[in-house]
C-alpha cells in the first residue's frame, strides 16, 4: 500500500518541523546566554565600577585633611556694643585720618598733572603705556 500525502499535509509537517526547530534553538540560545553571563560577570563588575571623578577625589582629600588636623579651640569673639575708646579720642583719630586722606588726594592730583604734561610734550598715551609696560605697539599703528 502506497500512502500519498496531500500538499496540505506536507505544509503542516513543514510548519511543525520549523516550529520544533525554532523551539530547540530558543532553548539552546538560553543555555548559551546563561553560560556567557556567568563567565563574563566578574569582568562586567570591574567595568561597572568607574573611578571617582575629580570632584569626588578632591572632596575625599579635603575630608582626609580635616580628619588629620587637630581641632583648635576657638576663642570667644568679643563684639562691643559701644566703642572702647572715649569719643574725643575717636574724633581726634578720625580727624587725623581725614588729614592723611587729603595728602593722598594731593598726590593723585600731582600724578594727573604729570599726565597732562606728558600730553603737552606730544607723546600719546600709547607711547607712555608702551614704555612703562614694555608692550610693543607696532601692530596698533
């Protein structure tokens, strides 16, 4: 007796074969991936831990320095409500400071007069600047 398979029977057998082969391949792939992960996990852990950033390194250094330094006892800060000097002495000191400040202003006026005389001599500010600071002014001319 000779059995003849129809085209439909052959298609069903083909689909069943491909599905079975696919199932076997999925099972095999799962086993291979599990073994690959087990073999690579020590290396992956080393790669996952990155070195600390520069900011973290600096904070760790500062913390180590602070821990090593002995803690100094701070003296209590005294902030008076009223001036410690009598008012007439304080007023005299302020007058002396004003006189000294006027002397500084006179010196500034003398410098300004010197700058004006420099302009009168025909030298430009660029020439004076170049001579005073050693700057070559060839490119600006």
